[in-house]
C-alpha cells in the first residue's frame, strides 16, 4: 500500500498554538490600517501582508526570477525577466554577504540559467527567440555573448528551463508553448534532437541526472515529471506530482527527487530509484488546512541533503524541512522573506542561504504620474509594473533558537489565520460575510479584474479614501459603477 505523508509546517506545537487565533466579535470602530512602513519595523503591503525579511538585503533590478551559484561558490548569477529591461546580475559572495559587481542586458529571457561544470560559461534562455545565450565568464564578468539555436527560428518554441546534460556536452531546453524539448550538442548545434510531448504538457524545468544520459523535466500542465533519455531523445517514464510542478532538486545520493508544485501548497517527494514512486508530500503552507495560495516555486538542499529549503512566493517566506529520511520528514519552521520570493539557493561553499525577492521590499507610489492635469512633456511616466525593484536576501543558516524567532515573525507578517478567517477588524454593517455560512444580503458575485492600475489612478478622487486626486485618471465620471462598489462594500 502506497505510503503518503502529508505534513503541515507548524514548527512546534507550542509555537503553532500561539498562532491559532480564535475569531472574536468585530470591533465597533475600525481604525485606519494603511500600507507602508510601520512602527514595529515591518512594511505593510496593500494586500494585507507585511514584510520583515530576514538577513541582509541587496537591491536588484526588475523582477529577478532565477539564480544559480557558480561552481566555485564565489559568485551568483541572477536572471531578471520583469516588465523592465531583462538582465543578468553577477553578485560576488564573501563573508560579509553579496555585492553586485557586474550586469548585462539581454533582449529577452524567461527563467533558464546555468553554468558550465568548469564555470567558464554561462547559459540563459532566450524565450521566444528559440535559442540560448552563451557567455564567457571570468572573475565575475560576462563577455563574448553568442547564441545557440535550440529549435527552428520561426517555431513557437519558447525557451524556458535550461540545463546541461551530465557530461556538460549538450544543452537541454524546455519549450513551454510548443510542448516540446530540445537536446542540442554544444559542438554541433545542427545535430539537435527534439522530443514532442503531449499537448498541454507545458514543460518548464530541466534537471540532468548525474552520470547518466537521462534528465527530468517538470510538466506544468500535466502535473507530472517525465524521465527523458538524452541520447535517444525519448520519454521513458512519466511520474505524477501535485499541481503545476516547477523546480526540482535531487538528493546527494540521487535517489530522492523533491518537486515544488506551485498550484498547490506542497512539494512532491518521488523515489527516482523506484520509477518515480511517490513517497508523500510536504505541506509548505502556514496552516494545515490552508487553501492553495502560498505558491511553492523554488527549492534547494543543503550539501549533506538533510535540510530542504522552499521559497513560498505568495506567502513571502521560506519553509524548511529535515528530509534526511524522506519517509519521515520533519518541519522546522519559516523564514520571513521579501515580497514574492522567486528563487532560493543554499551555497554549499559558504553555507549561506540566498533568496531573490521578485517585487523587492515595499510597494511604491507613482508620484510622478502619469498625471492627466500636468504638462504632457514630462520626461517620466511611472507605470505600476516598473515601480517594484527586486532584492537579494543573504542569510546564515539559522540556529534552532533563531528559527523559532523567524517562524514567529513569518506568522505575524501574514493576514491568515488557522480558521481561514481574516485578521482585519470587520464592521458589523459590512455586507461581505466574514466566514462561510454567515448571513449576507449578497446573492451573486461578479469577479472584476483590473490589472496594472494603482489605487490613485482609479479611486484617487474618493474623499473617503486615502488617495491622491492629482493622479486619478479614471475618476467617478469614467468609472461610476466601480466607485459605487468601493463606497458601499469597502470604504
């Protein structure tokens, strides 16, 4: 009978009990709770979460998505793929932390990045150009960029994940939108082989198996991982996982595979030596019964393979587990990160934890416009997607005592509770039910999505709010229905 392990990530019963907050009667008066820096030292976000990231924080560019440690352990290559310029930043690592010493701009990228085994080359995905960038790497600097084609130029092959095979002689590329894979010899690109997958597989991440002509690829759309023969370009096996598998990491003995599954709360554990047999899952959410939403998307193992670190993007934290025995994993707690941690790496040389925060450390106002009342020749137009700059967190491996403190902070930064009720004060006149089953005059719900606009740009003219009318583009004359909804249900 298949053994399935599902663990919650409460650090200790004494700690967990401290954060199970029972629902109380709503306060009669509701105080203003505004985003921004707080007296406690936290930064309150507009979505109700707070940030108090652990470790040292280094500014980065627009939305860092992935990073890779140099084989020497002395450098970190950080890939950026946000709304702004796509870039690679190189950080030099030392005892004091990390310093950005160089960066290069690239035309377009996705998420794939890897070093050659010798560390003299860096490869990065070129997204819709169906190729990979190749750089010479020396002493923290990139030079002599070239491109290697991994698919037909006019195909719909969008290069996502990248890896080199175990011998470092072939580049393995996932084509997410073409549902195909590319296996390309570095010395003879024209001899590449393609692997066609089932429609809607959406391959994402690649991981080569050491000392074998095999690799693993995570399949977003299929909720599975496929074993690929890199010599014959064939799919040998496909193993089920939780929903939306992304990044993978292999134990030092090459037997246990950990798969971050971002459309669930979990990491899938598979036995590679037993044809992908499921060993269970790790629940990375703050509470055992929490719905999907913490988005575990990246993971890393310590050198000895005893501790697994998982980046939970939408929960703004890292979760840690003891996984020496994959059948009996033990949750260790949480580390508060910045806004939307996209990548986490344990450096086996300096034994520090590095994590990228895709949206950085705070939200920012668009005080310089666009302003419909100001002069039209202003040199700056602040678009919401370009306001948030990422950051790099650097942290020593926490002691047990520090881990307890970090876990408390991670819980305090969350607006969630064990019963899934909101922490916010709730006026009795609010028509929105506080919990399922509460009475409400609402009969139907219409979900209105309005992306990439600030509060001020739509509701800056509402006196009951805390907006800036000078930045209001879509005022009440333009959006009367939205203004009415805001007044009646929120303000």
